[in-house]
C-alpha cells in the first residue's frame, strides 16, 4: 500500500556546505511530488536521505507512520530509480527486474511471476530475455522503473530519471510515468532540474534553492503566482520591468516605471510604498497590437526587434524604451509582425506580480 513521505527539519552538511538546510515537507500517500531546483540546490541529497543513502545530521524522515531516519536502505521498502539506470549488463531484463526480489529471498517462481508483472506494467514483457545493451535508452529507463516496482514499494523515488534521454524520448517517458502513477497509485518523490517535467507531471512541486524549499504548491499556482523573482524566473521565461511601488489602488499594486504606470494583482508581502521593485509578466500574457489604438491600462509603446518561429508559438523580441520584452503569440502561416514595426504591448492586471528589488539580489 502506498505510504506518505514526511520530512521534518532535515539537515545534511558536507564539510562547511549545508546541502539540506532545515527542510520540512509531506508528500501525501499516492501523490506525485516533485523536488525541483538548479544544480547544487540539495534536491538529490534530500532524495538520497529519504532513500537511506545519505545519513542526515538532524531531523527525521517518516514513511507512513514509521520513522525510517536510521533504518537501512534495504529495510525501508522504497524503490529507487537512479539517473544512470544502474542495470547489470550481464543479466537479462527479467533478471535485472527481479534482482531486488532475489535479495529478499523470494522463490524462483515468485520472482518470475512478480518480475513479469512489473514488466507488464511498463509494457516490456516481450523483451524479458534481452540484455540491457539490446535496448534503447527509453527501454532501459522502463526496465529500471520495473525493477523498482517489482518489490512492491511503499514509495517510489526517482532521481533525474529522464535526463539521459533525447527530447522525443523524454516526452514519451513523461507519458509513461504519468500512466504508471495513475495505474499503481504509488507515492512518487521525483527529483528534477527540468521545470517542464515538473509542471507537466507533478501534483505538487517543492522548489529548492541553496538547500531550502522556497515555494511549495501545485504547478499551476506556482507558475501563475510565483513567490519570488527566483521562482518566477526558474519556472519559465519572465519579463521584469523595474520601477517604484506606489501602493495599492482599488486592490491593485501600482508601480511607476520608465514605461509608464503599470498595475499588478499581486504585490510582494510587506512592500513599503516608495520601495524599488520589479513588476513581472509572463511572455504569453503580453498582448501585442499594431497601429494606433486607444491606450488601455498596462500598455507600453514598443518596437519589434526580432521574430522567431518556434513551431507552436511565435516569439517576438520587443524594445520598449530601454527595456527588452519577450512576447509569445500564436503563429499564422506568415508572420503578422515585421522587424522595426511600432506596436503597443499590454497585459491584464491579474497577470502581473511585484517583487521588491532587495529580495531578488543574488
């Protein structure tokens, strides 16, 4: 049965470097929970601590109601999928999948039955007799998943499982992981630096930076309502315009910028009037129109500097005063935009967020 994972005030240091700094979170039973962040943020160390491969300096880890902080890895009943797959080249696919079952003393008949069931789950039963070097990268990844599933774990731990795959295989495997999660109902703790993986797969995401969780929530709320400049920039491309916070007007944050007065629905917490700030808007939230128009709220005069066709979208690079802006538009057969064209750029107030400048300095 799937179990919740609870981490309380976990600390792990390597010399003077605190890789995990007082981290607490809970992944509910059956939840697909992501640890997301840049290299060196502590996400893999945190996952390894949950798996039992990194002993914490402080804090506690629970699987269901059981404290597993000092329990050896092989007694935690968690399935781990490593970034490198870690398949034995001299063993067949089935032998790789049943390796953990053999260590648990299961009979040959039990190993075969449960190993084949796991291969059925990842849709590779017909390749049971092959060796890993006869498989594609995506197939090897699924074998590693099957091996973790074969022991019927209480939780599944995935460490950057798609990082070694090309773009098309990553997309395919995202679908496979979503399907396996739906069919098994397992609690999955998934580490990645790829925000698209997290946004497309996760039930909830914990965004990490310098050993700490800086924001936790559903993919949609984190993307639409980032809590900081770092979160806004890491979760996708963002336009930032510097200005000065002028307080709230009818429930909207008012920011004076070199491009005019801009409004946002979400100001930073405890932002004092007169504070230097940045207003942030996603490229897809910018509306671009040409010609002379009645200037609406949150509108800026700009010039088209570049047009890039991206397939499903068209990216405009715009110059508004000294500010460079990016806008995403649905493309037509031929671009409606010409380099050097004068345009107006605007956005809906609810698409804007405000962050104090002192909060975003690195």
